[in-house]
């Protein structure tokens, strides 16, 4: 009899502990607005690795301006710009020559959207999101090449009309964002114009689609928008289950 009582008390204690742990899992008040998404699952292992998308499909999957706030406005949408500009100037870094040549060889359909944020700081008002489609293996290699360039050429001298300036590059992995993600940080110093203020770009791979988000000096906005974009790629293009903005 005593054994049965002790067993009943022990069982009750376990149930109480489980209930308490469940309550601790959600400590945020319901009245507090949820924070913007900062993580997004990928689709590796779920999708055809050779599948590619058209520019029309990529354009439809671009996030709405509202993802950047009520006062944000799309000021331009362009197709086919991938690889034409941006991404750093490594021409004077001999250690990165092979990687730089390989980077120019990547091809894919692309759609890019430029958004103006009316109430952001002056240097952070323009945000761009570019979606690029290629086979998954090529998209994976693309990020490896960009990582390699940042490692091989962290500091590069760039000639300008006024005087040479130093371009500083750093790359950091971003966890739990698509199948793979990279935060690129660049700074320019030298002359009267460049004070070393950092600018950020986030490269996210979801299957064979790359999302390249540039956000000026606003790192948090870049990562948050990249997460939302990765969710849209997963649901709108790969029709995978999960929430979408």
C-alpha cells in the first residue's frame, strides 16, 4: 500500500515538472509583438538538385516591400543582373586570381528588387534583394568560392580617381539560415571619403536558389530580410511546407 502511494506521489511530481517545463518554454508575454524571423530552414534532401527556375518565377518570389516596414517602397525590379557588378574588387589580389576567375563563370537566371526605406538612416535606406537560380551543386560551390576570396584577400588596394584606398573584407557563417549562409562585411579606408564604415551583404542558399541581400550598414535588417526571403524561396518556389511572409 505504501509503495503504491509513493509511486503515485512520484508520478504526480513528474507530471508537475513536465507542466512547469512546458510553461517555461514560452516566457514571452502574448501582448509583446513577435520579433522578425531570423532563421529559415532549407530544402537540401527534399528537392531535385538539378531543378532551376525562370526569371519570371524568381521575380514572383521576391519579398514584398512590406517586409521592410510600412513605409518601404519598391523603386526598381530588374532581371538578369547577376554577376555584372558588386561583390568586392579583388583585381589587385594575386592570391585570389583563380577564385576570381571562377567567380566570373557562374551563370543563372536572376531577379533583383531595390527597396527604399523612408525612415531609415541615410546610408541604410536602399536595400536590394537578388534571387539567382542554378543547380544546387553550383550554388553550393558559389558560396565556397566567395568564402575563399575573403580568406585569400582580406585586404586589397583599390585605385580610385583621387587616391588608392584599402578595401577590407571579412566573411562569417550564419547558422540556421537556409541550407547555407554567409555574412559578408566590407569596409573602405583611405583619403577623405572613406572612414571604414562597414557595409553588409547576406548570401543565403536554399537548394539551388541564392538570395543575395545588401543592406548598407544595417546588419540586423540584412539578416532578418534574408531569413524572410529564404522562407519565401522554400514555400513559393519549392512548395515546401512552412510559414511564408
